[in-house]
């Protein structure tokens, strides 16, 4: 492999740490709705979403509904716990927006962490960030309206896609919010009536991003602030000035 995948977590690694993982990283192209793991499945791979790819954790609740508990894009990874020990998926883990993911065997990550304390530190810090994201999502689901949460999720998807058109259906948005498709459609219609959003087949088009942002809760801002504080450069090893890892024959 040459260069770095377009995943922020892999980009943050020092050069020696990335070289420990690079031979084991495999790019895979997955479409939206592809299920990485069902609840109670053994987590058999770590996945790093790249570019606009998004992966969601959907937790089952009563009435055969699911509620989005976590949305992971290029800022992070899915299945990090598998890098420390065998684990079972608590939720259904599904690709929300299709694209490229880098797949890594858990054993390769575990061995690399054993060789590098700095690599272990990065992933430990990311696990802290992911836990904070879960806590913020729980608070958001309890405290904010469907309209606020819908605006938040759409803004989050737009940040990953990088443009105003988001390949997101009413049904997918309903899954993010943990509501029925008809309820999600009513929220979308409300935004359309205010000329904030428009819809195309299989997509949502943002017409007025400032107005949409004004209606969103600030939960994503708090999460991004925590990511910056915990994974910021001042808390991580410098990228290329570390002592090289010991290798056989060196």
C-alpha cells in the first residue's frame, strides 16, 4: 500500500505506527444497507470508513424498531474493541452511506498495539471519544425534539458527503431517529415547506444550510470539540519524529 487512506484516524498515526498496520489493511467497497454485523455476532474485523462512507450502530427497542446510537465516518473506526480482545456486537452495524472502508484483522491490530505504546495510546483515546459520542447521543435522544435531531443527522451526513445532496432516503432517516417512516416524512415535508430541504429520488438536497443548522441541536459540536481535545496534536506523538519500532535484524 502506498499513501494513506482517507480516514482521519489512520491519518493521525505516526509514520512508524501506520507502517505496522499498512500491510494488513484491505480496501473494500460496500453499498448502503450492507450489514457488517448483526447483534450478538462476533466482531471479526475492524473497519475504517473513508471519505464519505458512514456506518451506523442501530440498537433494537420495542415494536421491532431500532434507534441510531452511533454514526461513524472517516473520523474513526468500527470494531476497535476487537483489537484488544474478542467481542460480540451489541447492535446491528450497517453501512449507512456506501463507499470505501479499510478492513483490518483484529489480530493484526492487537499485535501492532503490543509493539507500539503510541499506537495503543491513539486507539485508547479514540475509544474514549467513541464512548463520549454514545453518551451525547443518549442525552440528545432524551432532550431534543425530532426536528432538532433530524437537522443534526442531516448536517452530519452533509459534512461527510461534502456537498448539498445526501444519498439518504426517508426510511434511512427514520432509522436514524428511531421513528416510523411516516413520521420522518412529515419532518422532511416541514423542512421542504420552509424551503430548507428538497428531495430527489433516494436523496435529500439541502437548500438552506444556515437555516438547517439553526434548527439542529449542538450535540455534534460538543462531540467534535471532545475529539479535537482528546485526539488533538498536542495530546498525540509527533507524526515523524518517533524512534522507529524495533524489527528483527535492526
